[in-house]
C-alpha cells in the first residue's frame, strides 16, 4: 500500500489517508478481499499516531470501502469467498475452470463448445454503465463514447436492482469493487466488465515539480472526484501551494487564467480556459481497450482521448 501524507496541509491526516486508500481501491492497486495493514502497522509505516489510522479505517468501514472478516481483520470490500488464492496464471485459470466443470458434471467437450459459443455470440448493442454518482457516470459515458464510438447509457445500482431487464442487449460496465454485488443481476452469457480507474502518479509529480508557490485546481462534474483529488494532492500541495476544487456544470464556461495548473475531467476539459491545463482520464486506457475487445470493436479510437492525455500542457 503506497501512502504519502503531509502534515503541512490543510487536509486532516486521516482524510488524506482515507482518500488515498479509496483511490488505491478504485485504481485496482488494492483488490477486493485483500487484507489491509493493522492500525499500528500502518501508523508506523506512514509515521502518524495510531488514532489517525483508526479514524481513517472507521470512516472507510462506515462507507463500506473496508469490512471486517475473520475476527478483527480488515479487508477491502468484503464480498464473496476470499479464502482461496486466485489463479496466478492463465494456465491455472484454465485448470481451475476444467476442474470446476467436471465437479459440476460437465465434460471437457461441453465446456469447449460452450466457450466457443460465448466467443462467437452476437455483440451487445450498447454499454450500460452502473455507477451510483451521476457525475462519475457522465464522465465514464463520455470517455466510452469518445474512445469506442459506441452508445453508452447510465443507471444507478438501485435502479438496476429494480429493473435487471436493463441488461438485455447491453454490456454491463461497473467499478471492479462493485461487480460482485451486481453478479446475480448480470446475464451469465455476458459477464460484466470491471471499471479500473486511472492512477495519478504523474499528475502528483507535476505538482511536486512546481518550483514557485502556485495555485493548483481540479475541475470536475463529480463531487467524489474533487474530494479524492483534494486528499490525493494534499502531500504534494503542502503549505507551499494552494488548492482549489472547482465544481463544473454542463454548458458552462470557466475562466481560470489566474490559476497556475488546472486538472480537468473529460466532461469539463473543453470548457476551461487557463494557463496550463491537464486532462485526467478517469478510466484506465487498458480498461477501455479491454472493453473494446469484449464487445468486439476492432477500431479503438485512441486519438479521441490522446489529444487530452499524455499529460500534455495546453496553453489556450
């Protein structure tokens, strides 16, 4: 678990810690079922009082990012059976599948035929993004539409639970830490594709490289994205720089020419005017490519997002 905290920040240490743990879960660095360090072990590692870690853990348990299993142990998203180690290679995965099929009474021939049927099945006619927060859902929808040139719709987990028929003809696309909760609602012949969010190491590094005291801003349609940015950037911001979280509303222009460095989500990017503008692509590029392969799209539109990605600076 990679954690970087700063005592020279207006963001409380426990909030920095909680925000960075959530970020590592959403970007796949911490996996569902993975045990997190004990309170005292993590406190020693990041050099803070154990009460700080305890407060962060309690917040994450309350928000259901962490759960208790096997006594007092804390693990990420306590869903399913995590007692067995997952396959570490493709061959192990195939072996497990063959063994499980035989245990269920299926022959290798039946298994082979069914796998072939699934591979050759008709592709979906749209992508269904299942996400609780409307802002995040809209960012994902835009990135999917631009990169895959494929129709995408959004719904909340609650709406999906009430109307599982929404999955008919759709490829479900949902955060990897929520896929297990949705499994019973998703057609078995078209399993959901997990969303992996992009890391932000290079974005944080850009802030660290600022030589003079600067104003850094994040612009997003998503409240949770702004909250995460605040916690994630806090160690690099420290007291040397100032940070502003700027909520964005559609059909609005934002002039931030007085800000030195601005990070924008995919929805807000084109509406912001500033000195130096950095695009933060929410969904990891490899995840989008995986989605394209799953729905059998042969032309992945890398250029749609590459004009904003690559951490290129924009000087409008």
